[in-house]
């Protein structure tokens, strides 16, 4: 098969790595790709949000499958345009991608279909929001969110009314996040442990992917600013079979069925961001694409062919049966630019990637990288996702950090406690 992969981050490099290993792959083109993706396919000078050029190229390219990685082109309707040209696409329509593109749509959809989530109110005027936030009827802290896409930002945890009012006013009147903040949500704060849950769907049938756990905060001990993700591991020690079954029945099944009932069947991967509360799992958010860096631990654990699986979703031929997973744990540590998720420098030469990948079971996925001459340099906030597999969680974690220690550039930062809580929990369970 001839495949076009749209995107340029760590998620897409992991997908390119997987597609390259399929015996069914004939050619892989990446638009635009990154320094790592050049190892797996030809990179095209076409950005992921340039829908007319992507449609034109795909229409002329005789592709058997287009895999869309990032959310923005999906929300903008890239999958619709390609399907109208008769090209199989792994990725939801614009109507279905509203599950991520509009937080208000997602919350109202969940309310219509009885899907457990936090209580919420919607506002489009700052004065109305202030009246509500200062009403005295609320329990703080609470959460203020913009409606639209905001590159993982646009969420404020407010400890008091003054903070909440400033956030709401900045979003609605100051247009801190542009049109994404033309409407906002005020939500109750859910307490518990966050978890990531993924399923593949062909619009009607779906299959559950392996569990994983990610780490959003920038610093050790879950301190610092929220980021796109500083590391992850799979399988999660917090999602046992009973919990996963409950998530499927109370959240996933009604979501897939509800989207089909509302005329926008979901084709692609659906990410469910969860809070595991004392009252059971509650949905924090939906994403219409693979997570990053969760993809970097899911991809190498599948005991099967990712290309066949994605193509089955795109063509409505997904078999509703459990997938096979390797009996190994995967740990991914994100290496980032100093200052991320705030301002950071780019263009810093990176050394040691090949040395790190010489370790058994280690793969280094590129996220924010570029090539200058013969040198790989930093080109983003999150730069590399260093992933290690082993049958033993402790050894996988140790190997991941050994690989990290072999890679360097001026201004590199990473967390040192990825999967440490999982290791400690496993040790307690053995000792009890």
C-alpha cells in the first residue's frame, strides 16, 4: 500500500516507525515530517494545515490510505475533503472531530447521552460569567476553559473567584486565545487520578487499545506548569480489567453509538482523558487523534500490523475482537527544551541519539527536530520521546533513563520520575 502520513510530531514519528515495519507498505510519504520521520519515508514540503495542497497531492498520489495525525486539520475538515475524492482516511470527519474541536459540543453531547463528566456552565459574555463566578453558590477551586482548540492550553484552574473572573474576562473580552475563547466553560473540579484510554473505531465497531498513563506537569512530583506530556508508560497499573470494562460500557460505547446516531459516525482513534474519582471514571476531555506521548508506548507494544489495523478502520472493516499485545512494559521519557512549556530556544545541535538506540529495546522518537546540514537540531519544545521496552517495569524504566543519559544538547530538560509511582505501587502490591 502507498500511504500518506500527515503531521510532524512525536506521535507521527511513532506512527511512521510502525507503518514502515508493515510487510504491506509499498511507499510512505510524510507531510511535512521531521528529522526522525526521514528514516522511514519521504518527507514533503506541505504543512498539515494546508488543506488545499494536501487534497491536491493526495488526489494525484494514488494513495491507498491517508493517516492524519494532528487535530487541527481534522477539525478543519481534511478527512471530509479526502473521502470526497475517494481516498480512504484514518481520521474522523469535521463533524465527529467536534468532540475535540469544541469542548462545549463535547460536554453537551455527554449530557445528551448520559456520559459521566464534570458539571458545567457555558458563557459567551464576560459579565454573565462574572455574576455566576461571584454568586457565592460555587465551590472553589474550579476550572475555566475556552471552547475551541488552544494547543493544549486555554485551561485555568481557579482557586478563587478573582482568579476565575480574570481568566473568563481574558478569554471572552481580551481574546487571550482568539476565537477559541469566544465561548467558555466553567466546570467543577474533579479529584482523583488522571488516566488515558484509547479505542479505534470504523464508525460502528470499535476495539480497545492497551492502557497507558501519562505525566502532564513539567517538573518532578507533578509540579510546575501543565504541558503536552513529559512522559508515559504502558500498561497502566491503575486501570485494571474491571475499571476498563466499566469505561467501555459507561463511556466508550455510548460515545461511539451516540455519534453514529447524530449522523457523524466516528472513524479513527478516540482518546478519552479520564479522572478516576471515588464515584467512578469521569471524562475530562476527548481527543480526535492519538495522544502524544502515549502513542510512543502504544505503538511498539502491539503484537500485530498497525497498517492493517488503520486501513481496516478507514475502510469500515474493523473486526470487533481483542487485540494482541506484547507481554512487555514500555516507558517513554520526553526530553524537552529548557523553558518549555514557556519560551525556549531552538537550533541546538543534538548528540547521542544513535548511541541511545544501540541499547536493547530502545527507540528514540523525534518530535521537535530538524536537520541542518548533517546535524539534527532542536526545533520545538518537546524534542524527543525516548522509549524502552522490557518484560519488567523496573528494567524498562532503567533502560529508558540510561538512553536519556546518552543524549544531550545545550538546554535539555526532562523529568526523572516517569513511571516511578507505578513501580512503587507494584512493589507495595507484591509486599502486601
